[in-house]
C-alpha cells in the first residue's frame, strides 16, 4: 500500500505540472476523465505474473486538449492487483503532442482534400519500459466521413526489450 501511495503521489505531481504548462499555452479546448475499473478472477491480465487469474483495480486518468499550435493527448493507468509477487502496482502512461501546420500558419485547409499535416511526438512509459514515438499525420476531408487521418509513426524502444526470466 505504501508503494502504491508513493507512485500515485508522483503521478499526481507530474500530471499537475503538465496541466500548469498547458494552461500557460492558452488551451482552446480540453476534456479530462478519471475511471476506476474493478476486475475479477479470469478477466484481467496481470502484467507482472503473466496470469489471467487475478483481481486488478485500474485507475485511469485521460486527457485531451487543443492549443494554438496543435493538440495533446495522454493517459496514465495505475494497476493494482492481489497476486503479483514482483510488485503490487504497475504504472503505464502514454503522452502525444501534435504540431499542426494549419494552426501554426493560420490555414483552414492546406490543399484540395488535405485539411492538415502535423508532426507528432510521444512517449510510452511503464515500470520497466520506455519508448519514444515520432512521425507525421495527415488529416483528410473525405465525403461521408466525419474524421479521416493517415499517420506514419516510428516507435523507438529506448530501453530495449525487457526479457522476463521464467
């Protein structure tokens, strides 16, 4: 329980800092939600033991927002289970930011059906895992679709694959 509280406190500090930075960047819109998911035996995968036979509580904080140069998205999952031997709490998070050509240069549309192009950067991180993502996304005006995008994103495992010793 002490370990869980320490990690939860660290996550809150990081997220609070991100909210303050975002507020200073003049957010145009935002949406944030918190979820608590209770799992029971057989439903939930335990990342530490590799079993499905566990009870796991998951707290998820999710946030998306737009600002004058693009948009941001992140989520943080904290898993706490009753069978893990290695560690009772697992934290996993992803953060992505997009820098929009149309927003930066004040365009409504780039050309023809191409509405926008953005540069994306992100990070995925967990207890023993970290990967960077970077790439380009294109957004299209296609009749019959509310939203259409195509992205090419590189995934760079910065710590190397963590191998479990079984």
